[in-house]
């Protein structure tokens, strides 16, 4: 069964308790890996340099109280109780919230939007639009384009910070776990063991990514489960053995005592405390792989108690031991008994690898979502599982993450030698060996990374807290726009959780000059890439929209002297949902010929996570039936798996054959009522589905232009869905059969009935000829016609625009995957048409 189709037919009833328990167990290895390993570095990061552990225990009690209430308010109350309910058809994450808001308010900046998209099954609204009053916030967002742009930028910031966290988290997690070797090795061997082992583990982790998480993930859940039980047991042991009254430190008054005593340095140390909730965003981001009840059960019954016991156990041990002179001693392993330190170390390393895997997989998913929404350059996306939907691998991103993670690990190795001349000489030698501009850039980053050794985890905290702030703001909009709750409730949610997160954000931001600039730098680079790509994509669409040619021009081509219709099917790819694209007019101008069957294909993304295969295709005619020209709009959600070219060709031909039969019956039924205008048939599109759910709905296109950058094209529904079937001879004068096993993947057989069952079809001969022409064209082969674009600014454009378009976009276009690779077009069937876009 098709993965998306099976997903769409999932019963709306709640899962059984057995299914919920199984999903909760599986979520341990995917969702909670990063969150479960936070006790490895929270205390050591908090006591790094700003505050010291004293005999009064005010510091350790205050930190424990902060950790307890932070875990209670943010992951438990905010995420589990509120944010997880703001799902988009079961999907979570920053883009899911943005998609949900775009469906309830006209705030999307994506081009080629259509009213027909609102008929999708996954395009559900909490309340029908005709009975909901427009709130002031909705009117304000829809009225001012600057607010819509600001909303998209905020989503991009959250996305970029998650990707930046994907660079820092693997390095920090694995390094923190391996650093336990310091207690088991001599000082001479310690320097030569921790860094090489960390780099080797990171290289091995990224090398496994191309196998897919479904092949290497079967050990993840048991590892995290064993780690959680290990932390709980150690915590209970330390509480009972060292300080049974440690529970008194959970009193919130200890937080105020802590801040009163430490003042500025205590506030700065909050950047280390916030690391206790790293990984909380994964609960929402990975919601689509599990269920709300499963994630809620796993966190409240297992993860949350284990984390609290682990932090209380460490605090109980530290409250009785004050002879520490370095932050590395105020850590996790010092509270582990010597007899079991090696097994705990091995288990911690395995758990850190699991936590790193979660953020790496999340980075792949976010890049894929950004790409589908025209916010990221095209990259190669490999789907690693045929059974599990959404498991992907992106080679370019994978190896880039590996290089950056290893660079951060090597650069963070020792602050005592950060100004050592020998280190700079080694870097210079390596730079000369690389002998490349990018090599010098990486070496510069390596040398600067030494400066921020003590603040590496704070950098990750800054990325995490920024994402949480974005999620809080978007959720408050969901409360008003989607759930239709009072604005005061959304404001209370925003102020309460936003103020807590803003406090941690300010503590992390104070580290900027000391080294926390790393995630900011990564986020700014990614933001620049996203904004440049999105802006230029929108401008290219507007250029195509204003330079498209009319239907009359296309129909007049056949009367021109020397114009030839060659055998085969020509698929002209365009972003337009109406009209004839300029790249086709340029094609026939330079080569006066086009294919016998012409299909204008628009592959577009819609603001939903999934589009069912039964609703994927919108088919319409371009011109009269004798012209053999069609329009096909293929709709994908931001988490959909794009089809390979063979299955797409087969489904497209089958869909066209079904449309020809349905269109004949529809024209016959309308003949007695009214005669269609010459251009009206071109504006009608029909939803063509595959069995067993055959649906049909017609839409009329309105070419009314909106005065906005998106220049949306709307569709007006003119008929409701009506059922039909491929094998119903009374409905159509012809039958189409796709033969994939016997006739091969590229062959289609059509059977035309010699006798028509119903006398209503006066043009049955024409339909039969059209089906035979389609089959003959498929036998001759398919050609893919794409535009090969070059973008340049208009004379007199600003310097910033020239840098963004002429330099930035063209650099990305030349060094990233082309549209033919993204659409999986075979090179032997590709025809590229040169296009110059003057923006």
C-alpha cells in the first residue's frame, strides 16, 4: 500500500493501549535521546567560571531548583500540555505551525496558490470560514505585507537555529560522554585519547547516515531505556547515601537565594541551566512519527522522573563534597562510583550517539521542508525506507555537518593552548596544504573555536532557546487564529512562557562576545541563503506570470507555415497554473516544432504535510480536444515523498486517459444546458484519482491578479465531486489499461470499444481517437522540457539587490542541484531552454 495513502486511511479513533505503549517505547530512541543525556553537562556548564560551589550549598541548591522548575514548566507544561496539541494533521515542528497559520489566515508568501487546494482532505480548518469572525490579529496580518514577511523571517530564524544546533549538539554530546575517560586515564594519555575518540565516533556516526535510521535505529530505544534506568538508579543511590533531604532544594525560594547571592554571575550561569531542556523541541518536531498520547506517556512516566532523579542525585553528592577546583569535577561522572564507572561511560557514549542521531535526522527533515517551500536551494534527497514515511538522507548536508562537527570538536580541545604559537603554525601548515579559499575559511573558524571552549555548550543553549521563543510566539498565534480562543488567553501564554525563555535567552546572549557567536554566525549564513533563494524564486515567478503568452497564440501555432507536431509526449515544466509559459514560446521560436501530445506540468507545494494520491493531480485542457494539449498540476505537501520519473510518467498517462473519458461525459451532460466559451474549457481543471477512491471535481481558473509579491492565482469551484470508475464502459467510450509487468514500465495499452453502450456520447469517435493518439505518443517516448535560467538585476538596481541576485543566487544555482535532478528527469529525455530573467 502507498505510504501516504495508508497514512490517510488511518482510523480517526484513538490507538489501543498496546499501540500507544509500543509507540512510546519507540519514541525513546528518536525523540528523547538528546534530552536524556543533558545531565552529562548541565552542572559542569553552570559552574564553568561564573559561580563556584561553596560550603553553604546555596549555589547547588539554587541550580537544582532552577533545573526542576525549568523541566516542569517548559517541557512538561508548555510542550506536553499545550504545544503538542497544535499539530498539523499529526505533524509538528516550526513549519507545521506556520502551515497551520497560513491555512487559517492569508499570510502565505508562496506563489501559485489556488482555491482548489482548500478542497484537499488534509486542508482541514478548526471551524468553517463562513461562521468564524475575523479577529483583529488576522485582519492586521492579512492587511500588512511587512508583517507577513516578518512572520516568515521568524520561522526561518527558528529553522536556522535548529540546523545550527545540528552542528553543535553531536560534537557536544559525544565529547561530553567521552570526557569521562579523564577519570580513568593518566594525564599523559588523556590529551591523546579524548579528541581522537570523539572525532572517530562522529565520523562513524555520519558515515552510517546513508543506511537510514530504520537500519541502525533498532538499538536506539533499548540504549536510551537502559540509560534512563541507569541515571535513575544512580540518582536514587546518591540521594539515599549522601543527602536524603535533597528534596527540600526543590523549593522555589532557593532560586531567589541563588540569584541574591551570586547576582550578575548567577544570571550569567542560567545559560548552562537552560541546557537541561535541550531536546524538548524534538517532542514536537517528531510528533508525526508517533502520536500525542505516546509522546506524552513516555515523557511523563519515564523521561521526566528519570531526569529529576539524576539531577537530584548529582546535587546530593555535590552537597557533601566541596573540594573541587575546576568545572570538569562538578559534573556527572564524579558522582558515579568507581566500580561501575566504565560501564556507565560506555552506556553514556552510546546514548550520546543516539541523541546526536535525533538532531541529525531532524536537520534532514527541516532542510527538506524548507526546500519544498522554496526557502532553500535544491539538494539531493534520498528516501532510505520504503516502509517508514519521512526517513530521508541528504548527502551534501550530511558531509557538511560532519566537517563542521569535527572542526568544532578539534577547535574546542584545550583553552590552555589557545594562544600557543605552535597551534597557529599547525593551522597555517594545514591551510597551505588545503590551498583553497574554503580551506582558509575553515582554518579561521578552527582557530577562533579555541576561544569559545568554555562557552560551546552555551552556544547550543542559545540555539535551543531561540527555537523555543519562536515556537511560543507561533503557538500564541495558533491559539487565536486556529483555535479561536480569546486573545487574552494567547497573550497570557505568550507572556508567561515567553518571559521565562527570554530570561534564559538574555543569559545566553551575554556570552556573544565571549564565543556564543557561533550559532548566530551559522544562523545568519543560513538565513542569508534562505532569504536570497526565496526572494529570487518569488521574483522569477512574477516574471513568468507577466511574460506568459495567451492561449490564442498557442492555438495559432498550428496554422503557421513550417510548424511541425512531432510524435511523442512533451512535458513542459512550469511554475504557472494557467497560461502558456515563456520558456515554451522561446522553445518553439527557436525550434519550430512541438510534440503531438503536449502537457504543461506544474509541480507545486501546498501548505499541508501530506496530499493523498487520490487528490494529487489536477488535469485540464489547453485548447480544444483536437489540439491534444493539457495542463497537469501535481500537488505535494511539505513532508511528501516525490515520485520517481517512471511511476510519474505511468500515473500521468493513466490520469490523462481517465480525464479524457470523464471530460467527454461532462461535456455531453453540459451540452443541453449551455455551450462553453472558447477559452472557458482551458480554465477548467479536474481532480483525477486512482482506484479505489475515484473522485472528480471541476474548477474554473480565474486569472485575476492580486497586487502582491506572491501574485496568487485563484480557482473558483464550479462543481462538486462525482464518482466514476476506470472500468465503467457506460461512462466512457474507451478504456485505458496500464501494463507495467508484461509490457514494460514505459508501455501503455488502450482498448477502445467498437460499440458504445450509451447513445449520449455523440463524439465517441473523437474520444477514441484521442485515447489512441495518447497511447501512440507514449510509445514514441516522452521528452521533458525545462527552463535553464540565468538571473540578473535590472540596470539601476541597488547594490544589496545586485549582491543578493547577481552574486548570491547565481552562485547557489550553479553549485546546487538543478531542477532536472530535483524532478528526477532522465538526462537522455531532457530538453533545456535558455531563459534570462531580468528582475
